[in-house]
């Protein structure tokens, strides 16, 4: 066996040192590496297993059924529940007598209007009425006037001309009257006793924003 030369010995020593250095670096790199995926998985699992607070209940919808809304409002003592208690025909309502003064006066001098209870006034009705008559009546041919109300509020009169009417039908949003047509009576040369044969019907209907008459008004030329 030949003895190693000094050069060979030095190279061998350097190789050994290099091997040790690489081994040490590999160990440090391994220490610096991210922890195994199992650790992350376990951590995530642990977090998922932690009890989370129960979710808060969703707020009740403000768009419930009509019955529910009405019951709730009525329980509070206002709104539709209270209005419902006041609904119904009330021919003695103050809204009628309080507004008679706003009705145009009769065409006959010295006359005024009197109210005798002819009304279906209802503060909840879409359209209701009250009839006032001239205070003094010499015969069957007298003037009267139709007062109209929407939800209890006074709207005005059916006609601003001389009329005599009789209410012949009502719905929640309409009032139908039968007017005596004095102009047609005069044109025919008839007597007062025949006046009931000369009539025309007019329906007053609430269209959502105002009263719209349907039919022909008689006596438009009379003052």
C-alpha cells in the first residue's frame, strides 16, 4: 500500500469538512421549514370544532299579513283598529251639521237649508252623502242639495244648480240620485203633478282622487 501524499490528505480533509457543513445546513434548513400539513389540518379542525355563538334570530318581517298587521295596530289602540271601531253609518255626525253653512244657499230669497237625517254618512266610507232641504216648502216642488263626503271629510255638493233629488242607490264609492227634470217638464207643458215622470239619474263616483259624475245633469239653465 502506498502512503497518501500530503495533497491527497488535504483534499480528503476538505471533503470531510464540506460534508459536515452540508449536513449541518441541511439540518438547519429542515428546522426552518414550515411545519407539516398535518399540523395545519389539526389546527383548522380544532378551530372548526370550537363552538360558535348561535346566530341571532332574523327580525320579523314588517310586511306581514293584513290580519296580523291589523291585530297588532288594534292592540296598540290606534290606526286601523281604532278606525274600525268608529266605522258605520252615523246620520247624526257633527261633520254634517258643521258643514251645512258651506252649502250654496237656495235660489229662493230668505230660504236656508235644514237637515232631517237623510244620510248614510260613514267616516270609513269612500263616498257617503247627506241631503239638506230648503227650510220652507210650499208644495212638493222644493229644492234640496246633496252633500258628499270622502272618509268623513266634506267634499262639496252634487250640483250648484236648482235641483230636487232622491237617493236611489249607494255603494262604498258611489252615490246614485234621481233628479227631477223641471226643464223637460216645462218643455212638455206638464203640471207639477206630472213631475215624477220627468227624471234623470246621475251617479257620483270616487275615482281615487276626486268625485266624477256619470250621467246628465238636468235644469242647467235654471237659476
